[in-house]
C-alpha cells in the first residue's frame, strides 16, 4: 500500500472504491482501519483513509504533533491522489483536524462531517476525575481489565452486555490496530496536541460550508453539549444526536452512521 513522504513524516494511506471523493480522518490512537465499517459498506464513494503521523504505518522521525500539522498532512494526501476537493469526515481528534483543514483550505472541502468531536481542544483533553480514573484503569492491572476499561470508555453498557467483552475486544483489534490492553506511545502526544488547539473563535468563517455534526447520546468523552456548541458555532450546520450510543458510534452503530453520512454526502454531491 502507498506511503508518501512529507518532510520528516512518512504517511501511509489507502484509496478504495469509486464515486464521490471522501477523506476520512481518525481520532486519538486509531489507525486508518478504524474506518472499515464505513468504507467497506457505503456505496458511491471513493475513500481516502490514512494513519496520522507517528501512528501505525505512518512514521515521524522528528517534528511536532499538532492539529495544524496533521491538517496539512491530510491536504498533502489530497494532492497525492489528485483530488482538488473532497468531502471530509473526522471523528473525535479527527474532527478537529477536519475543521482545521476547512479553515485553512475551504476551497478543498465540499462538506464537513464531524463525529463525536469538539469546538476546541481543551474540551477533549480535560482532566476530570472520571477521565483520570479511566485513563489509569487502561494502563494498570491485568490485560483483561485494561481491555475492559478501554471498552467502557468507548462503548455503551448495553452494547457490552449484549456480548462477551473478551470477544468484543478481540473483534476490535483489526480496527484499532492493536490489543486494547496496550496504549501506543503517540497517544499522549496526540492528546496534548488537542489541548493546545483552539480555533473556536474562527468557526464562523465556515459559513457556507455544508456541515453535519453528529453526537452520541451517551458519549462520556465528546459530550453532547460539546457537539451542540460546535454545531451552533458553525453557521448553517446541521446537528444530529444518536440515542443509546457512545464514542465508538461509527463501529457499534455503523449502519445508522453510514446512512446519515451517505444521505448527507450524496445530497451535496
């Protein structure tokens, strides 16, 4: 699969399908494979997915981790595949990156779809007692307990109770690119990058950019109040909330998310 070099960064990417161009940008610690439930099931789109710098098969010899840098990585990949513009979809940190792409290069963004994300990075990197406790649980204890803690952060109790947690964790390995008991070293650098990012005052500049903001009702990370605030800050943005869903909604409610994205993207063309 292709790898392209931008300065000190080697970016792994994949291009698949045929139809409307869609650039998919993932969140903290998740590689390109996290979009498989979307790119392998949606029709009439050509998908560009990639590993963010320093994660998975994308390397970072030197240099920084910032939302701005990762936005320029994404635009560099548009050039590599010959796309003048694309529909841009981002989840969590990927939503911040997608927003920065639109703020910097509006002419290249046909539409924005922002899933489980924020209007500013401090909302994503906040250190509440719950965040500290859950982060600790994903790093100490047995491998099984660490996997369980990670699942609790991104899935609803109903989803987990409907199956065997060990099986669910194993099924997520191909999408997450790792055993859920392990945390990649780049993860904390990505979280810190989010904490430094705040372009909330500029969101009004996205007026005229078709924007869909999707929140998950039970998401403890990207709370619905953050999604509503984001949608309110972008003139004309449409806000949707998926009930009984959590942060990993593109995975555990893939069919619903896919239909919403399909309708939105194809409606714009």
